[in-house]
C-alpha cells in the first residue's frame, strides 16, 4: 500500500510544499499515538547549531552552541559526507564556530537544511560534522555513542536522499507539470486538460529496505539505517519529491502486511 500522492510543485520549499509539510507534522504530533512524545520537548544534544536569523545582528549567521541540558525541539540531518571535504568543527576552530558560521561557509546540503529549519520555525539543527569535535577522539567516541538517541529524539529528521555529497543539496528544482489537452469527458462538451510530469516509480519507504530505491545514494549507506528507523518523523528529500515517513505510518503498514 502506498501513501497518498500529491501534485509535486517545481520548488521544493514553495508555500504549498511548506504548508503540506506543516500539515503532516501537525497531524502526526496531534493524532498519531505512536508518534506523540512522552517528554515534551526532549533535552537537546550536547551541541547544536542555532540557525535563528540575524543572530547577533549578522544576517544569516549560524552559531554552534553548548546546550547544557536545555530542552527544546531540534531537527537532525541524515546525509552522505561524500569524497569532498565538508566543513567540520575541530579543536582549533571550536571557539570560532561558537561565534559565527556564515552561510557561505556551508555546503549546499547544510544550507538547505538550515533553510528547511527556518521554514518549519525550528531554531536548532544537529549535523554530525559540526556538532561533534572531529579531531577530539574522546569527544567523538562520547558523542557518536549518543547518535541513536539524537536521531530518535529529533522533532524531524531531514534525509538528503539524493545527495551524493554536500555540493548536491537536498532542495532540487523539479520539472513542472505539462498540460496535455484531451477530449470532452463525462458527456461534457467543454475541452479538458490533464497535467502530468515524468517521474520514477514511487517507492513506499515503509516496505522493506531491500525494496528501497537504490537510485538515492543515501539508501546505499548502511549507517543511515538507524537514522530512518529510530526517528519519530523523517522527511525524505529526493530529486523527484518529498516523502513523509513516521512511526505510526510504519506500524500501520506492518500491520497491514501481517494481516494478508
């Protein structure tokens, strides 16, 4: 069984798309028993990016902050590092990251994730390469051991499915629908049209891992499995569409499979 399909606007963060994402999140938060939080909100990870606009008067500035157990909603990013060197946090630039990270310093995937956070009015974003001190072995071991909980407690996980590396991004402009004239229908003499667009077959993300669309690079990364199975909600950004997944939808699909 597939989820309900919708028209796919060319711009992935158009007003229409953002409203639909907000509706998905609201319905999931308010109506799905398996998706409701036991603790609202959870404690933030040790460090997160504060992506609120105009931080310290600097337009589009981002800061790495230590949370000290502060509780708030946050978004986590699931992405491929790729072969290109990503921007990272190290012991040498740690203090600089706390002061500011300019958008121009980020990869496209990271900039896209920041934009999605702002569109969804979520202030905090967790990205592994920036929120874990990469050249500090003790910090990496400590923080990487928490990654399961970090993804599980995220308000939403953004999955950059189609991005092979940070340059690709997760907000891909899609080809618009094409109007195709057709003859009168249902006894109506007025001409009619249908709108269609070429798309790969839609793959239901709740089926099995073996059935996932291998055209998406993130689908081939074994470590990404926990980043899809543990979270309450995942927004999959592919070249063709945005796909919504949550625990309730997954459980309903599993129940349907077992009943057949």
